[in-house]
């Protein structure tokens, strides 16, 4: 089983902690993974779609059983935060539903860096996203969408 981790590096220190948690969870169950880096959370859905399209076109031999999205948006003084968060989440959700993807969402949307670090380090949202992805893969297996 191979998982694609799509990580936004806009806040590198926060994402580093999210990635550590996700990788730990995936390694604990023996899942392989590949990491793809995008500039910000708004680009995460596009990267997932690229991976799906590459599989559809048989442009790659890599097959992903699931996807883990990691990144962070910190609220600023403008409406930009609201738009970026809404579109990033909607894009990931839309792809998940349209292509029956197992996705674990580890995109943080917070008011300040302290909240982000709390969630990335102490609350292990990266690991929780990986666990969610793995659980969704199990559900797909249970429902006959993947071989057991």
C-alpha cells in the first residue's frame, strides 16, 4: 500500500511537525509513501488531481491507495484566509467524492502560530490525518472497492 503525502511548505516548521506525525503513523503499519511539496494549501487539490490523472493516463506505474494532505493557513488581516481555506477544503472534498479517494485531511486553519504548533506537535494532527486516510482505505476494502 502506498500513500501520497501532499504537503504545503508555506509554514515549514509547522509542516515539518505534521509530516513527522504522518510518516510515523504510516511507517507503523508498513505503508509506503511518497511526498509531494506544493507552495500553499490552495495547490493541494491540484496536486492530488495530477496524481489521479497520471494514474488514469498510465503515465506512471505508481498507484496510491490514499492521500494525506498537510499544511497550514494562519488567519491574517484580510479575507484571503477565508477564501483560501474554503477553496482548499472544498477542492480536497470534491476530489475525494468524485474519484472515491481515501483522504486524511491534515490542513490546519488557525488564528496564530501558537495554535498551529500546538496542533502540529502536541496534538499530532499529521498522525491523525494519516490514521484517517488508513481508516478510509479499510472502509473501501470493507465495501469491496479495493481487494482485501
